[in-house]
C-alpha cells in the first residue's frame, strides 16, 4: 500500500479529493478558497493603483488624483484583508480541525469495515497508524498553502489585466512572465519523479540494511562484524549519498531554475521598459510603478516554489486517504433470513490466494466440522492452517468455493452475526490499555460484573486478578510487564468464555508458554471448548489425539484426514510426524557434552 | 496553527559534523541576499535616472542590476547546493556514528529500546533532518541578515520612512507575542492530546484482528474517538484563544500594510518636497522586503518542529551508555564459566532480576538452567555475552572477568544460539560463514552437513548461493535454526550458550534440529536454558532458578528426590505433556 514513488496527481483531482476529505465542511471549504481567491485578486488590483498614483505624483503633479488613488488602493487592500480574514476563518474557527476530526473518524470506521486480510501484515499496520496519526498535521496547512498559491498566481494576473489600462506592452509582458511559472512547475515534476524512483530504491535499500543491522546486532557482534566492520552497511550509506547527490543535481535544482525564469523575465522587462522610455513611448513613472509592483510578486512565487514540499506531503496524504477509503468492505450477499440454526462448519472446495502471493495458500479444501466436534489442523509451517481459520472468520473471501456455517454461506451473514458466532484465542495475546474488567467485558458489553468474574474464574484467572492492587479495576497499562504470558492468555480466554460463542478457534494458544503457565492455560481451554464446535491448530500432536478428526495439511491441501488411531494405522504423513515427535520427546542432553542420539520409540 | 515549542539549540548541535559547510552555505545565502538588495538599489537608481533624463540610456546602473541579479542568483544556487551536499553528508555521518554507537552499547539496551525503534531512529529520524539542514539553513541566514541590512539601507535613504516601516513590523510582532501568550500551557495540552491520539491509533490499528473478533470495535473505537474528541477540544480552544491575535498579526505582517504606510507617508513627503522621488522609489523597492524575509522563517517553523523530535531521538541514541571494556586482562585460560555472587537489576531502580547467583561450570560439562517464567534463567544466559553488565559480583569466562576482556576476545570464546534466529539478506553460504570469513566452501558444507542443513540447502534453487531473502522468510523456523547452528559449528568456539533452541520448530524439523544440536554440543562447555524440561534430564547439573535466585542445583534424580521447585516443575511438565483437548488425554504408544 505505501507507494514509494508517488505518481503525479492532476490538480483537479487533488481539488476533488480535498472537497471529499473535508466532508460536511466541503461547502465552507470551497467558500473559503473562493474568499482567498478574491483576496488575491483584490490585492492585485490594489497594487495596480500604484501606477496612476506615480503618474499623478511624478508626471501630472495632480494632488487630488494622487489622494484618490491612495484611497482607492487602501480601500482595495482593506477589502482584500477582510476577504482573507473571513476565508481564514475556516482554519481559525476550527472548521478544519473539525473536518480532519470527521475524516479520522471515517478512516477509523473504514478500518473496522475493510477486509482484515488487508490489515494483517505489520507494514500495513504501521502505514495505517501513520496515516491516521498524521491526517491533521498534513491537512492543517492546506489553506495556508492554497493562500500562497492563489496569491502567487491570481494577484499578478489581476494586476496585469488592470495594467492594460495604462500600458498594454508592460501588461502583456507581466502576463507572460508570471503565469509561466505554473506550467513550468508542472512540467518539471515528472522529471523529478523519475529521479525520485532511483532515490526511493536507494532509500529502501538503506532502510532494509539498517533494520537488518540492528536486528542482527547480537549475531553480528558474536561474529565480530559490527561498527567499522559492517561493510555492507557502509557501502549502502555511500551508495545512498551518491544517488542523493545525483538526484539533487537532476531533481531538486530545477526548482531554482524555475524561479530563475521569473528573474530573467524581469530583467527583460526592465530592458524593454527602459528602451521604450528612452524612445519616449512610455512614461518612466509607469515603469517605476510597475517595478514596485513586480517586486511584490516575485517573493510569493519564490516562496511558493519552496513550499511545494509541503504541497506534495498534502497530495500524498490525500492519495493515501482516498486509497484507504476506497477499499471495499466484504459484501454481504442477499442476507440470510435468520441466523444459522446449527453450528456445524463446512468448507466446500475452497481455494484462496493472498493478494501479494503468487500461489494459493489453500486449494481444493473441503471439510465438514460437525457441531460440537473437535477438529485439529496439523502440518508443517506454511501449509495453510492459519489461512483456514482466517477464512472461517472471514478476514478475506476465498476465490473459489464456499465456507458455510449451519448450511448458510458466511458471505450471507452480516459481520456482526458472524462475529457473534466465533470466539478465537491466538498465540499472541492483545490486551488493551484499559481495566482488566473492560478487557474481558469487551466480548459482551452488557455483561454484569458477576458474569465477568464467573468467566474469569472459569478461565482460572480470578485468583491472580484478585491479587492485583485494584483487582478487576487494575489498568493493564499500569502493570504492563508484570502479567506473565500465561496470565495474559488466561485473560484472553476469559474474554472468549464470556462471549459464549458456539464456534471456537484456537491458534496454538500454549506455544509460547512455559510448562507451569501451560497447565493453567490448558485448564482454562478445557472450560472454553466444552460443547462447542472447535477448530484447533496444533504443533504438538499429543494435544490433539482426542480430536474427532485431524486434517493433515501440506502445501494448502488436505493430504490425510481421520482420527488419531486411523491416521496411525494408515502409516502415512501423520504417522511420520507423530513418530518424529515421539523421538524428540525422548531426546535429552547426555552427560559429558555428548548428546544422546535420538532413540527409536 | 498550534505548534510545539521550537528550541533550535539541538538542531544546530546535531549539524556539528558538517558545520563548516553549512556556515559556508549560509554565508553564500547572506551574500546572495546582499546582492539582491544591491540590485534593488540599482534598479531604483536606473528608474530615477530615467525619470530625470528620459532620453538617456542609464547604462551603468542597468548593467549593475543585471550583474547583481545574476550574482544573487548564482550565489543562491550555490548556497542551496552546498547545504544539500552537507545534508547528504550529514546523513551518512550520523548513520555511521549511530551504527558504531550501537556496536558498543549493551545488547540489553538494543533489546529494551527495540530493534524496530532503533532502526527507525537510524533511518527515518536521520532522514527527517534533511528538510532542516538542506532547505532551511540558507533561508534562516537570509531571514536574519536581510531585515537588518534593509533597515540600515532605509535609515540611510530616509529615516522617517524607515521608522514608518519598522513601526508596522513592531506592531505586528507585538500582536503576535500577544497571540503566543499562553503558548507554554497550550503546547503542553496539545502535545498530551496528540500523544493520546497516537496511542489510541496504534492500539486501534494493531489490535484490529482482536477487535473484530470480540466486539464490533465498540470499546476500542470508543477510546479512539474519545482521544480524537479531546484533541479537537484542545485545538479548538487554542484557535479560540489565540486565533484573533494570530490572524491579526498575520494581516499586519503581510507586506501590504507596510507598502500602504510607505506609499501614504512617501506620497505626502514627496508632495510637500521633503523627499526626493528617487529615494522614495528605492524605499518602496527595498522596504517591504523586511517583512517578507521574515515570513519564511515563520513558515519554516512547522518543518523544523517536526524535526525537533527526531533530533532528540538521535541524540538520545548517540548518548546511550557504552559498555566499558578495560581490555587489559589476559586471555581466558580454559572453557570454564563462573558466576560469583551476581546481582542484577534492569536499569536504575528496576526490580531485582538476579540476587546472589553463584555457580561454576567446568570445561566440557553441560549445565541446564530451568525455572518458572520470570525466574531469571534467560537473564543468566544473556549476561555471559554482556547483553548487560552485572550490578554486583562478577562473571568469569576462562578465569577472566568478562568486563576486562576485549569484546572480540569474549566473542571468540563463546557462541550463542537463540530462539529467534536471524539470517541476513545474503547468500546461505555467507550466512554460515559469518564470523569466520576465512572458512572455505568445503568447511561451510561440512558444517551444514553436521547441522543437518546440507540436504535442504542443496535442494534450494541456487544451493548455497541462494539469497536468504528478507530475513530468511522463505525458510521455515527449523531450517533457519539449523543454518544458525551450522554457523556456530563453523565458528567452533569452546563455550556454547543455548537459549531454548528448539522452541519454535515444527515436529518434522524438530528431529533434525535435535541431531544438529547434538553435533554442535560435542566436546563443548554448554549452558542450556530450557523452558521445557524434557531436554535437560541428563545434564551434568541442573540449576533451578526461582524469582532471581538459584534455589536448587543437582542432577535430575537428586532434584526429583528433593521434592522442591524442580520436582514441582517436572510434575507440571508431565501434566502439560499429557494434556489433550476435549478432556481426552493422549494414550501414548511409547
């Protein structure tokens, strides 16, 4: 999702995106931009008054006219200030803050709606967190930038048009010099983009090198390859600097070249103006006035070019926001009449491929999980076990086949209906920075304190919770590291128990625990799986010998299925795994530094 | 717009390595501004001469304008080039300095700070400096120099107009100061609200799978919304309180009011013949720039404020305490390890992780460290390679205090295999050869064979030359572990520390892994941390830890007979092993 090389968005599109992003404040936003434009035009007209003023003072020696033009100029300036003042009210009356607030709320809702598949990997997580975190920061400067752009473009334009009343040649010259910068700016951006690509690649490499270096520090240090000896890292840095320098010559400098066009134009205007004045066809006072005006225009233009960096930040942010908002939620096809009566689960010829993967993670996957049965998924890592559970929870839809609960395709269930039927316990536990009570209760907001406590007791966590300083009211953030992995896991099981869903997914809930915690968690799980349809992912095969059926997966396919006894008798893949595991169980280090060779069972 | 307090001290400090070049760039920028002003003066002169004698070409002054403009332009270009090159250089220098610092701090520091967070400092935070160093420094120089010189020029041209222009600016800044009145408190509130939003965002996004499973997101989303609401309230309040003054100041500091004052005042003075038209013209061309040169400075604050946090983080890492190494003591005499009355706590005032731990491991023996989670066994293992230094007592390797030998010597005596195995984005062969660059291919293959890794490596598309991919992603945990073991076999160091080396292997890999470990341990002094007890039964000695203390030591049978912590752990272990889901225990066919 994060685009390393940005493509260029037409300004029209950026404008539309801005209107969409400001949501219900879109009209006010448009009005405020119009206000800024009016201010810029008025400012240009006010400046144009300098011309007749100079003529009145220097050439005509007409005091009344001079006074009149001074008053006109002041009035126009005052009007421009009022317009800008009102327009900036969008920022200062907090409209912009409200708009970004709405936008972030919308983005949050979108995250709740979009397929979980898109949020699963870490990079997507970090990217979205960054996006949501920086919305206001990026959009807050929109009006400031727009004000700069409009002042830089419209004021010279309005002024030049007014100048036609005094000297058409100078007016024309002015028209040619200032608006020229806009096409020039747009024109050099693609070139800039090309330079950016090489730069983005070099940056990516450095970023990866650094991450690798820091993550690998223990290993690198053990190998004495850190600091000055980290040659790969140093080579990467040198390469990046080289590309940056090159990129600066090709990419960043044109920014200044563009401004230089304006300066060159001004010099030409001066030469022409002097020539006309010497020839007697131009009042030198007009020329003087035009230069007083033009000096006013040069600065905002230069400033504008300087701030294109911020403009690009805004454009990128808008792009990313649109992309995120455009991800469709998984559709609910012709909702089922009622909720499923039974809670058996069926996978019907399912094939699924992750968006970024080249090969399907699951193929021709068909299985029936009768209600209140225990089904185990076993197989090597990467064989598709977790994908099966994700499809059941509808993190994504399969490309082929169906997943049914109680005979109803889960695509016909509303997300809340589906989620109400499934509890899950994962290997990694996530506890929220809230009270323990709230962490358990989130599974069923209506639950009473007694019900929460009952769930906690059943999950064998009441005892240690009661020992905490504030009991159930203790905030997880306050005790953070003091909860052991097993304790966190039991809280998450209490959560699942309270939810009381008929289907339970267990993804290696004890893999990361030591034996003592494991026993307690095992007891908690026993309470959770009673009388439910259970699907469990297990590495240790002995934990699932009692399963009603064991599905052995390899490379996305079911290669064997049956009960433990049947699979042992079949003498296939499962039996080989079982025997391998039994062997390692009896492996242990031997005295005097010799490890015992694995003994056959 | 509310912004965080900007102290630029740190910003200038961090540029020290390229200070010379930056100063040069700033000097060029100042020179460019001077030429620009001179160009304006000459322009006024040109126009004035033209008005005085309309039929004559004002050659000298017109050419002067041309020369000054060209000089100003070229100087500005060079200034920006210099500041950019300096910025690129600074990135490289800072990253190198950071990488070297990280090589000398305790690994515990790296672990506590988190590899991801540190990598972010080295990459993102350093990158964030660019805007400030490259783009802002020349502008700053100009923003400070131009108003002063302009003011001097105005005074020389006409003191009344100079005062008029200055009065407008003073008024504007006075109002601005009024707007900033409450800044300290508001900044604090604002930052607090922002942090709250960030925390809520991170929680909301990271926990999304859990959120979806357990509620429709009500409670988490509620927290997210509350944080947003609070933020909105703070921002709105800031706007309400400071909005008028800020907007007013902006309106005044805009060049237009200055221009109006100069036009009115100048027109009156000129009309009453107390001011020469040429001087008035010069003031008009120069004077309004005073306000303008300051405007970019105010805008830049936004960019600079973003950089400030980055600078703080970089400086923090650069100041991280390094591990002292006297490096004077002799080399270890044998492969023994000895803990003498070791106390250890994480950080100042942290909880005591180890207290009074003392034991010794004879060369060539196998010692297992066991205990409930949080007992300190992994800490013991990690103190040997100096992830941290002990709070009291000492650790001897081969009779020498680990703090008194050079890091290289220590590393040449001890090999480590941890749970998490790290492969580099290099070939498989290079990954095995890491730390023993002199090893030839035959030695690499022999090590891989001993580590049960040769077969799967040979089956890879490019064999030993296959790139290990992004952190070895396409290799299974067990395969990566065996490559790490091959590396340790090749390194062939006399002391071996294993931290639950078989934890994450799947069943089929586990058997191969076990064979690889057996090969690795041959003839070594082994210190083995075991979270599961099945592997340690036959260790020469088992050290049992509980809450940071060494509570029992002995052989398996002795400890079981003692009926203490170890016996309890062993019973849990047996029970956990025989558990089967659904209350149908394994009928193990052993």
